[in-house]
């Protein structure tokens, strides 16, 4: 297994701004109330964490990327919000058991290398009457497909074997089975996010300069002389999915899953 991606690379702030409506949807789905304890796992620059703090919650954001934690801290300080940010990841949350009324993860826990370990840790920090709310991309969307082109090219360039398929964080039955051992039932709602730019090329150019995955992956492909070819393939994916012939627009589908303690006599989709 390779080293974990350093999400401090590039300028993730641009992506965070683009995904802000989805972070808002996660916080709204969690029905965060004043005085509640909220943990944002994989908080990045703090989008969901700061929104929850603005709703009156006491928030802890957890992320492994030191630079992004600094950005989140600055945002909280600027607005006088009750939010702190600490180093950690989905499989190692530096908080006590049952310490959160709501555990949030906006497009973050989906990158955990071990889904079962991450689910166990999310459940560990959840209070008995709390809820876990996470968002996950539909893998059939153009943005995910574009990222997959780059990821596959990197794997081929370094000669790494194909690994097992990642966990289906978007799939209701898979989520039900994942959280059932922790006494949690899962509900899933579909959402969409409209992404726009002046052109598909402009969107790709901006992303390859700023998104940590693109900066890291294409930087490696440059060394193998494959970056231009892969960029062309990525552009093809975007242009084929473009919904606006005069500019660029794609509708990115995603799900918001909510896991709560099972009521008595409840049988989940996962058994």
C-alpha cells in the first residue's frame, strides 16, 4: 500500500468552496441543534464543522492534514465560533467514547482505507441517542469517472497491482451491513450538486492546479511522460458529460446517509 495522500498539497480551499452546498446539506440532514456536541471527521478546511458551529453546536473537527486544520482554525477564530480542530483520521478519532451527539463526514470517510475500522470508530464516539451523517459520491458521475482515469493511470505507471474494489459508501445495503454490528440503522437520500465553469478545459486546468489528488497524481505522471495523455482522457470524460454547450455544467449525484440507533424489534437491510 502506498503512502496516504497529503491533502495539504495544492489548494483544497477551492474544492471546499465548490462543495460548500453539499456540506450545508450534510449539516441540515443532521438537524444540528444549539448546545449539541458535533464531530466532523475529515473536516478539511472546516466547511461542515463551521456550519455546525454557526448552528450553535460545540464542534471538534478532525483531519490528518495540518495545513487544512490551520485554515479551519482561522475560519473559526474569524467568526468567533465554538470549534476546535485536532489531528486524527476516521480510524483514529482522538475523542472519548460516546462524546458526540452528531458525527459528520462530508466526502471524507469515503477515503478511509478500511471501511469497517472507520465505521467502528464513528460508532464508538457516537452518543447512544446520536446520529452519523455522511456524504458519498455516486461512482457513475463524471467527476468521479474523471478522477478514476487519473488514478488508474497512476497505478499503471508505477506498476502497482489492481486492488480490490473500494467500499460502496453510496449503496444502501452495503451501508446497512457495515453499521448493523454497531446497532445502527441506515437511511439514504439522494442529492445533486451542480458544478460549473467557463469550459470543461478551464475546470480541468483549475482542478489539476489545486486539488490534492490531481496535483499529486499528475505530478507523478509528469515524471513518467504520461501526464498530457491522461489530461486529454480526463478532458474527454468532462466534455462528454457537459450539460451546457456554451460553457461547462455537470450535475454531480451524491447520497447523504444517516445512521441512527436501531429501534427495538428493528431488522435492517443488512440483516
